[in-house]
C-alpha cells in the first residue's frame, strides 16, 4: 500500500508562440492571442496552488522554439517561483520544440524543479507535501529537435509496489497528424509496468488506456484554427490503493472553434447574419465567457446558395459579421451572460448546395443516378478517393514544387472536392442552373 496524493499532468505549453499572419485583426485581439500562452501558464500555477497538488509533471515543449525567448524564460521563472513558494515540486522534460541543445539564458531556477537530462532515462522520487514518498517519476528530455528513436524502450519500471509515472514526449501508434518523434506502441507502454504514462507532443487530449493509464494532456492553449476546443491539464488523484481518477481543468483564455451554420430555410442575408451571431453567442456561453476565434462553415441547401458563390459577397458577409462580434462587450450584449471577452471570425467557408434533391436523384435508374451512387461509394473508400483525385490532378503533380502541396491538400480536402464534383455534375445533368457546390473560404490570418 502506498499513500494518497494529487498531481497535475500538463504538456505542450509552447510559451511565446508566434501568432503570425494576423494583419487583419484588431489590436486587442492580437494582444490577447500573443498573451494567451503566458496566461495559460499562470492559470496552470493557479490550478496547482488552488487544487493543493503535491507536484506537477510537464511532458515537453514548454517553449515554442529551441532558441527560447528571454521573455518566455523569465515568465516561467516567475511562475515556477510561485510553485516553489507553495511547496509544489515540478518535474520537466523537454521535447522537439525546446530540446536541450537550444540556446538558453543563464537563469537561477528554484531547487524544487527537476529538469530531466537527455543522455538516458532518469528516475526521481516524488513526495507529498507531508514528506511521504508518493511515486517515482521516470523521464528523458530531447537532446536535439529530431528524435526518432523509441525512447520508451529504455524506461524501466520499479518492482517494489511504488506508483510509477513515466514522463514521455512522443508519438504513440504513429499519429499521422504529428511528427513521428520518439515513436512507440500503445501495447508496449501498457506492458511496461508503470501506473501512469504522462504524455506530450499530441495536442489533442486523450486517455488511450486505463490501468495503466496512458494519457495525452493536450496543449494548454490553442494556437490556430486546427487546435479547437478546450485546452488545459489533468488533475490526477491517486489513492493509497493506486486507484487513479482524472479531472480535466481548462486553462485557455482564447478558444478556437469551428462552428457550422446551415442555410436550409434561410432566405435573406439578414437572417443568415442573425443565425451566425446566435451560433457565436451560444458558443460564447458554452465556453464560459472566454474570447473566441471562430471559423464558420456554411453548409446545407437553400436559396442563398447562389449568392454565396460570389467571393465579393462572401467577403462583405465576413466583414459585416466581424464588425458585429469583435468589439469588447459583445458577449454581454448578445445575452451570453458574460461581460468580458470578444469574438473574432477568422474565416467563413461556404460549402453549400442548391435545393437540388441529390438523395432522390441517386435513386433514379439513369446516368445521373449511377454517377451519384458512384460518388457516394468513392466517398466511403479513402484510398480510392485519393487515387481518383490524384489521377484528376496528374498534370499538377509533375511539378516538384507543387507536388507536396497538392498531395497535402488532397488528403485534407478530397471529401470537399468530391461533394463539389457531385453537385456540379448532378446539376448539369439534371438541367438545373447553378447547382455547383460553393467552396469559397474567405479568411484572415491565423497562427503558425
């Protein structure tokens, strides 16, 4: 039997992340974005103090770049001193964004922090605030940015019944959305003998396994339109019998969202603007008054479809919606129940159709019916869809400069292109005017 204790598992702070491409945003939006990764660290420390945790583990990428900014280092020094003053120990590994080979300022760090080295996995004891042994923490930092070896293979769990926490920055089971650094398999981690794998590198939080727990905490603050939803850390309670309970705590001050609004039944631009503003107000309420960066997708079928194909009209819609939502105090006036915060629309993408009944056409015993049925079948087979798309774009693939970008775009947008082709073909063959699917994103900048 051990002792009960509480710790925080966080990862991927990316402090001082550069939010590039924000030339169109108002100054208050730009300033809030640039401060957001710093704010998340402050809230992380607030959570550690408020939750009275015994220690905190951070699974890599504290900084956004190897040559970390002095501003970021000083900010972390200040926050870690607050942890130290409240008797909270901190265990840190560095990842691919902030390897130990990067330039660092010569600063004095609190004695309560342990930075794991890069030569071999280390094992350190972690104690409760009462001085009782709670767990042993094993970890290793990246010595350089690109680590392709299986670091987890070198982790050795203790066999004395003490709770074991393995701190790792890596890619489990080859997540295609992230670089294949420190690759390992889930079954390998499950069988390694540790009670908790505190993972970093993947920015979407996920519990991959329970008992033993294999957990990605995700990043603490979204940094661009693909990092949507709540971002934060896990507070982990461990009983004397090693029962493990996780509780997610949001830390983000700006939340990135993807909001879909259907045009079905909407007959005027005013109705559409009202519907989009209502959707933004609901999102603001659900996000606890946080400021929002919203990417809108217009979907469905309706009489506004044709006008949404006009890029100038869509740009005017974007400008009008931004003007209505971006001002401080909008959340209160929109009835969201919160006085603070703002909402900035980063993009409006229209992927709509006319009121053509594709489902009915697909039932016809005709060429158009056969074409639509074939497109539905292709949409259910990713490999076949990519093959068809590549064949159609073969002339572009002949250029080495374009090949990589075209293939990346194909993987991300192949389904959209298939819908567009289906709508256009069905409309032409059914002799209906202007039945093409609109695919006209109008956007401002986003973080890189």
